[in-house]
RNA sequence: CGGGGCAUAGCGCAGUUUGGCAGCGCGCCUGCUUUGGGAGCAGGAAGUCGGGAGUUCGAAUCUCCCUGCCCCGACCA
C-alpha cells in the first residue's frame, strides 16, 4: 500500500485526552479516534491490527472445535427478565425502546441470547458438547471509561459459550479454551499470566483470568516466579505460617493513651506491628456485628471476607457509633478477648503467641495474649491479602506482585442460565438433564491496547510481527524528485507483494525526518529505507523496529530476509 | 456515583487574577529555497472563545444554570 492512498492521520503532539502510552500512541499513530467518552472509531491502520488479532483468535478456537456464530447486539428485554438480569444489571446496561415502546437492551454480554438459541436448537444430547463463539460489539455503560481502548464503553469482544451434559465434558472444553487463550496470547507475543480469579457475578465458581503484565494495569496479581502459580489478589491464598512455640507470658492490661492505630500502639509499646493484631468489626449476616482479626501488618481481603458465613454481603464495616454502643470503646481499642460476637481470625493472626491486642476498654491494650488461653472462640480462616514475600500456596517459592490488564476471563457458568431459562435435553436414559455451561471472554479491542502497552518505546509502537498493521514500512527518500528512488521503491513494493509481505510505501513528498518519525510511531516490525546515496551502489537500508542499528544490502536480499522472518 | 480539574482554530496552549481589536506554536493551503531523523523564508485560509441566561457602555474574562471531557476512588473483557 501507498501512504498517499491510505488514511493515516498521525499527530505530532499528545492529545490532552490521553495519558497512558497505549492510548497516546494509538491516537498519535492514526489507529483510533475518539467519538465521545468510551467510544472510538477504528481507522484503517487500527482495523488492520484488529483483523489480525481476530484471525489468530479464530484459528486457535476453530482448531479446538469451537464454532463461530453471530448474535444480535440489540436484544429484547423479555429474555433478560427471564434470567433475572433485566433488574440485576443496573445502569451498566444500556436500555432503549423500539417504536412499539417495547424494551430492548444493547447487549453487554450474550448469555441470555445464546441460552435461548441453545434451548431451541439443542434437541438431543447427541449434539453435545457444543462450543459457540462470536466476535461482536458489546456495550457496557462503564462508570468510568478510561485509558482509551483499554476500558471503552463500546468494544469488541470475543465471547464463547459451551454446553455440556456433565462436568467432565465441561472440564475438557474448559481446558481446551484455557489452552486456546494461552496460545493466542503467546502468538501475539505477550508476557501474560493465567491467574486464578473470582467468578464475579457472572459465574458461580472458580475461574481464570488472562492478565497481560503491564505497569499501568488496573489489576494486582500475585504470582510465583518458581512455579506457574498465579492468582488475582482477591483470590491468592495466604497460607498458614508455622505457629509460634513461645512459652505463654502472663496476660497484662496496659494503658495506651491516644493510640488509635496499630502503628501508634506498636510504637508506644515498642513492639513490631506483626506482634500485634487488629480487630475489624463488620456487619454480620445473623448477628449485628462480626469481628475479623488480622495480624497488625496485614490487610483485609474483602472478597475472602464476603465468603465467611457469618459476614453480611456485600462486606461493610460497622459504623463507629454501633461499635461504641456495643462495646463501649472506640474501634482503636478492640480485641478478640471476651468479645461477645462471632470472631474470625486470619491464619497469620492465629499463629501468633504473646501478642498485643485491644482490651475492649477505651485507651487500653492487652499484652501477652494467647489464643487458646485468652480467646479460644475464634475461628481460623484465610481472610487477608497476601503480600510480596508470602509463601506460594503450591509450596514452591514465594509470591511476587505484578500489575496486569485483564484481556480474557473464562469460567464455569454451571446451570446459572440453563436452569432459569429451561435449557435441558434428554440423556441416553431418557432423563431430562439441565445443561452445564461454560463462558469464555476475550476483549479484542482491549487486547490491542494491552499489546501497545507492553510493546512500545519513546518513539512509538513496536508491533509484534503477528499483529502488525504492516510487515514492512518502506521509507522512500525523495520519492517524488529522484527517478532512481522512485523506481527502486516501486520495485521493492512489488517484490514485497509478490512474496506476500504486507508493505506500506511512504511515497509522500515529506522530508526524511518526518518519514522516519512516523515509521517509528506506526511501528511496523521492519523498516527499509531507500535513498539516492545508497542506491547508487545498489543498496538499501534495512532496520528492525526494535533495534537501533540497521545494515545495507541489495533490495532482493532484504525482501527475502523479511519474507523469511514472516514465515518462521 | 462521590471528590478534583479542564473546555479559546484540526492538535497543543497563552490570554481570565485586574472586563477594552481573539493570540502563539504545530498542522493545513500557495510560492521559492532546502532534502537521511518531525526544515527555512514569504504569503494565506481557518474561531458561535462548550451552550444558555444575567451584570455592564463594553464579557473569552464577572455571576448563575446546563453540557461535555479528563484525572483520583468502589466494578469489568
């Protein structure tokens, strides 16, 4: 292709609307333009990248037996009422009415539609399992769209749904999809982790997120460098430390005036925060209040807390006035000793001996506290956030933290939709079986953003070869005024096309600096510079985007080299 | 949804405090020169100063209302 015939509106300066690398570079490189908050137009260059990503996804899914379909984006409310999500989805779902005043949703996801499809067409267990997917537009009216294509309101998602007679069948497909997602991300050339995640409100059990590692990512993941353990911070298990075997000291009550925080208490009593415990009071499911005890240096994990039977969900801290009424002291002086409410203690807190805690008496703390002797009623649970350096739950090393961009999420739906929507078939024995479902999502437009986030330098994007808008950027210097350059550039473009190399020839009447700067910005993996000087010796310059230095060679040799790189 | 900020030419910004001809850089158009890392000179086009109401002889500037956008927190591919 020729630059003079392609719409590539690059920007020299950073638009004020963007402040992270991927957003800035996609705008500046002429890949996307914003229409309104969270709404983006994909320009020719951007579409080329999207299509490549989609092609890879299709290949990996089709290879594993998934079949592509395409479902409507506008969906009747009736279906959503059946699943109960017309109410449950809230403002995130864009709603509208047609000319007959009937309610519709702009689909944020397709479980309802695909389940409806399945109950109409899956008339026998002999058709199972079935794995359907589509690459489609979704709309989610995000509270706060940001970071350009990383969190847009309208976006392209590959969503897949599988249907099974039993869990074994589901597990096989789940594993296939897990492999497919890893294969896609590997082919795209990304550093990523498949992490254990919370199913959130879509699924009903454990799931995996595919996180592309990037410092600007919104999610924190805990992973073990020595093994393949990786989990979302919400999910990462905090293993029990070895219990202290110190001989019990005498329980003592000490005045701790003006000590409101663990840091205050630790400093005042000259002990480390990890020898103190803090007691948090949350709302209970059965009782008004529930206590959760953590080691002084640890943080509560709200997801884990929400799974505790006695804790009300969503997890909410008790109001200070309620605490004062119930305990006659402020939150800073609470401890597990003699507390008249259900008490959960984190494993790390339980492992302590002779620790410090609040005395449930304003301005006093207890020292030398021991669980068995002084606060035996506590139930030991895992309820804290892991911290870097914690042992990995698989016993193979210690955890580290990284930030990630969630580009994919796969989970088991079970019968969450098939049951309320009546999706069942008869099995071989003539019994009605409600189908088990799996759900597999991958954000395609987000993935493009994540790629740029991971693959760029100060000058611009460095596309992984598999998804680059072009294989090679041909910089023809003086194309319009030097016949030899003109001819050589056209010939090189032809040579590329004959070899199946996608090339962009910069045939514009621009100066060298402009052309080089834009080539770096756009980020094709290979760059070939054709200038009068080197051409006199029959040479052109070749430089990979990610390397500083290029070299000179005859054009045919370079075309061959690029063709080879493309096919390996 | 809560908190903060911004809105002036296609893009980036100054001008607003203290009301008085709407400006600068980049980009765009024309011409000449230049030509391997975002050129130089000359000329030119381009603005409902986000919208509405008000104060005033006079409003980009002051007041009120509205809208849009960005950033920080709880959700998600």
